[in-house]
């Protein structure tokens, strides 16, 4: 007999519709988050952004969250005002920041009074300069400064959206398939990475004329769609509360001392530190991954009139990617015979997708494979954690895979630079494995948080974790950029002397040092994973126990 449906939450279709709305909104935000990542070389050649400027701008996304403590306030807003209000607020804030960033990289900004103002100002920020954490610096291009301002505002919105979506999933799925829901949400959202890698260069080079602002404009339109998704979710969530009698605003409002309850949990701190280490080795890397491939692989220029450089090819490749993602994801919810058929389709189309990326001789097309294996295995991992547990063990496996992948990029991939086919094969395998390791985090880490803190302050707990995570997401894009310039002094000097063009410099960096740093983050995460598993066994935190209550 079917379970009696009393509220929308009891309806599987309604639960997963709410999840789809939240996931689509995050899908759009993930695209904008990395919208400039696949065109780092174009930013250097058309806007004069060297690696330090690029890294400083990319790190600015989390600046206000870290140093103005906006994420902490976002958690308080979420606990006090509820999921609906916070979701709408985050959508509006993301859109405002995105529009500012678009204007900063547009042709209209160049030569404007604002460009002059940004050139002459924000070269010294009292206090922040002394601490060495300023989001700007002298001689930073004016467009990069204004883009940083917009990205800071967007960052406030996207991280607020992140904790809101996590809280929303807990609200709709607690006691049910929560790890599967969180893993599925992240799997869909991370398709935004592949979408960005394919379409950002597509729009930047559309019509044979390079204009990087078109890529950002594409992201702005998608954030408008994300806001619509949040509006639709608003009414679904309101309907649920009218059925359950729950109030969005709590009778017992948030108190500052509640933060102390969260911070006093040793398990919470271990999960938070694992999060910052793991995510710092992934998200900052994404911002440089395409350029790393450009520097470590040998590409042959495809003729402009060739099918492989055409817009039609881009659209076909994206369609193939969607078939891979849909078939792999749907296989998790199918019976054995149908599951085998769907997996076969996913594998065949994945091979076709990789072949198209090779034929296009495009680093961004190659890296766009990053989330595809994760889409297929994240639901599997989520279901496993829901039914069998072992979340802490999965985090350790993810850390080991992370170390292996970054060391492969650092030492093995460069050895294949003279082998166009061999290098691409190594790159594809490593990128797929890295994406798979990334899927272990949402499936294992985020569903563990409700086991560590009281449900009353779960929004603030997610906010604190995101705040700690944001420290790494601010620091490491900046560090990668600085390390790239400092470990490639001859390239930097050659550009200054006019011996090497910015276009040549952009694809000539040695990425070994930044990649070793990222691998070290994985080592630290692995050590913390062992500690967390030991404490869980000793104190019975329940991290290795299944989520579904029987």
C-alpha cells in the first residue's frame, strides 16, 4: 500500500519538484561563478589582466563573506526569516552583483569616467592593506577592480543561496532520502561547470569578434532565470507551511549565544575544516583549470571554416553532454535491465563527447567533462549514505583521489605535452576522477551537519561552515595567481619588456607549484578524515550511520 500523503512533503513528486527548482537556481549560479574561468587567456589579451589580477578578482567573490562576516549574518537571516525570504533575497543580490561585473568587462566601461575613478582609487584600503588582505592593489586594472566589486556582491548572494538551499533540502527531506537529495542537487548544479566551459568561450568569440562581456551577459540572463526559480519555490514552500502549520519565523528567535553551541562541537569543527580544505583544492582549481590545460597540452589550431570550430559543433557537443548526464543520472532510478541500457548510452555518448572535445582542440571543451562522472555516481553515493552510512569513510576516499589527481596534473600530464593524443587521454581520465572525488563531498559531508547541531540553529551551522570555507575560496585563487607569477618570473619579465605578447604568456605558464599546493590541501584533508572517523567511533556522532530512519 502507498503511504498516505498528508502534506506536500509526503509526496515524492512534490519533494523532488522543490529540489529541482532549488537545483536549477544553483545550476545558473554555478555557471556565473566560473564564467570567466575558461577565458582567462582572453582576459589577459583583451583587458590586460595578468595572473595576479585574475586571481585577485576571482578571490574577491568571497571577500565580504569572510571579512565583513556577511555569511554569518546570512545564517542569522535564514534562521530568523526562513527559507523563502532568504532565497528571494539571495537571488536579487546575485543579480545585482552580476550586472555590475558585466558592465566592468564591457566596452562601455572602457574610457568611461568610472574607469578613470577606479584607476585613481581603491589603491589603498586602510587596515586591509596592512593585514595583506586587500581585494585591490596598485596598478590593478580598473576593469578588474570594478569586476571585483560586482563579484563580491554576487558572492554574498550565491553563498547565501547555498546555505538556503541546504536548509531547504533538510526541510523537505529530513528523515527521508536526504543524502540522495543533496547529492542530486549538487550533481545537477555542477552541470553548470560544463555549461560554463562550453558556452563562455562560445559567446566570447561569437561572430569571429572577441568580446568577453557577452559571456558575462549570458550569465546575467541565467541569474534572472534563477530568480524566477526561487519565486516559484517561494509559493511551494508557503503551501507546505500552510499544511503543516509551521511558521517561517520562529517563536524562539535566534540568539548570538546559539553560535557558541555550534562552535563548542568538536565534530562540527572537523567537518568545517574538512570542507575548507577540500573545497579550496577544487573551486580555485576550476578557475585555472582551462589555462592549466592550455599550458600543459599541445593544441593544433582548427581552421575557422571547419565544422569543429563552428557554432553548430558547440551546440551538438552540449546536446551530447546532456544525453550523458540525463542517462547516467536516470540509471540510478531504473530497474536492472533499463539501468544497463541507460549506462551503455551514457558511456557511448561520453566517449563521443570526449572525442568531440579532442577534435575541437579546445582546453575548455576538454575540461567540460569534469562534472559528468559525478552526475552519474553522486546519486549512488547519496543512496549508499542514506541506507548504509559510512560518510566519514567516503570523505577520506575523496581526499585520496584529490591528491592523486593534482599530482598527476603536476608531474605526469606535462610529460605528455609532446603527445597530443596521449596528453588528452591523461587529462580526460584525471578530470573525470577529480569530478568523481568531488561528488563524495555533498553526498557525505553536508547530510552529516544535522547530526552535529540542534535543528534550531542548522541554518547558522551551515553559514559558519560556508564562512570557514569562504576563507579558503578567497585565499587560494589569490595564492594560485601570485604563485603562478612568482614561479614564472621569466614570463612575467618578458611581457613587461615586450619580448613576449600577453597571448603567448597566457598559455606558457608552469603550473607545477600551484598544483603541489593544492595536493597538500588534500593531504591535510585526509589526515582530518582519519581524525574525524576516530572521534565519531569514540563519541558516537553517527557520521557512519545511515540517514534514513527505520
